[in-house]
């Protein structure tokens, strides 16, 4: 195949033989040059596109990492808040337990219980076999549930111990207000409760109390806690002290040399309330002791003892 080229300027034609080896070499060189240039351009374009994609991926990864860091910070703050809340609740429960320990010790002493049976200074003895593979570590929701249950149990124990304390206090109060013991620390019974010969008339008469004889000026003591409702002269009794103990109990101490208490005063068991004398209808120094239950004299022997 021949290629003929015409030139207007020179006015002649040039002929190229495409089958000539030199022509084929030139064409091959031009083709290879074009392909090489295209290859180089493609490589450069690919590198630029790859760099652009790498920058885009890197920016995306950096953004994801920042979001994850923010989420971790939020979770850490949330966990810290939960831990602080749990610590606060544990502090309250611990304060409650300390109060219960103190209350338990006081109740043990009040009830005269052997401290070895209820030792509030030591944890209760516990035990059991070692847990197997089925044991699961407690998670935060489980800890919250366990704290809720512990708080309910502590509150229940608190209420139970408070009720027990009230019962013991009421029992002690009843014991304190119930007449018991002798109205004198020294002396002897000179006249019992019931029928006797009247020391002034000689006739049979009912004696509504027990007489304790002793030395003038001997202290007369209250046989139970109560409030003084009378302190002064009374017909037949001379100087008399009357104490109301509640629960229907009243005690009287007559023929006193001098009263040591006043109306409205609160007294305790064993407190001196008068000095023994022989005022009123009396033949000598003694204290006339009466016990009334619901307004009626009863035999003091059951309260005096031996």
C-alpha cells in the first residue's frame, strides 16, 4: 500500500510505501509513543484518584474515631454517675447498719441477753460450698437490684428493732411503775393487812395497809416510779405522801415526821419521799404503807415480798 502526499507550495507529490520496513518502524514508534503517553497519563490520573480516595477514607476514619471517643467519654461519665449514686446509697445503708448495730447492742443490754448470743461487733457466721461454673458475676443492673433489696431488708429490720425497743421500754416502764419492795431500808413489819385489834379502841377493825416500825427520821422510799399527787396533812394519816404510778396503782406513806417531796414531782423507785415519824393516829414511829389498785386498797404483801 502506498500513501501519496501533494504539496501546493512545492507543486509536487511525495509517495510513501507503507510496506517499506522504515515506514513500518516509524508507525510502530509513533504507536508505541502514543500508548506510552496514554499509560503514563493513566498512571498519574490513577495515583491522583487513589490519593483523593485515601484522603477521603482517612477523614472518614478520623471522624468515626472522634465519634467513638465522644461516645466512650459519655459512657464513662454515665458509669461514673452510676458508681457515685451506688456509693451514696451504700453510704446511707452503712449508716443505717451502724444505727441498727447500736440499737441492737442497747436492746441486748436492756433485755439482759448474753452478748455472745447477739454479738453486733462481729459479722454473723456464714458458709456453704464453693459455687460452680453456673455462678455469674453481678452486673450493674443486678447490683442496683441487690441494693434495693438490701435497703428494704434494712428498713424492715429497723422497724422491727424499733418495735422491739418500744416493747422493752414499755415492759421496763411497767416494771418501774409496779409497786415492788419495802418502803423502808431498815425496819420490821409491826402490823399486817387485814382484820386486827384497833390499838386505840381495842375493837376489831380492818387495817388497810402494812405498818413498818423503825427509828424516827428513817428515810421512807418510793416503791415504784410515779408522780406525787398528795404531800401534806390528812386525817388519820398525819403527814402523808401519795404517789400515782399509772396502770391503776397508787401508794400511800403515812405518819411521816416530814415529807421530802411536793405535789406534781416525779419520783423514781428507791427515792426518799419522807422521814419516818409518828404524826396522826399513831402509837410510835412507823410508816403506814398502802397499795391501791383502781381505787381500792389491796394487800401490799404481794408487792413487799419477804
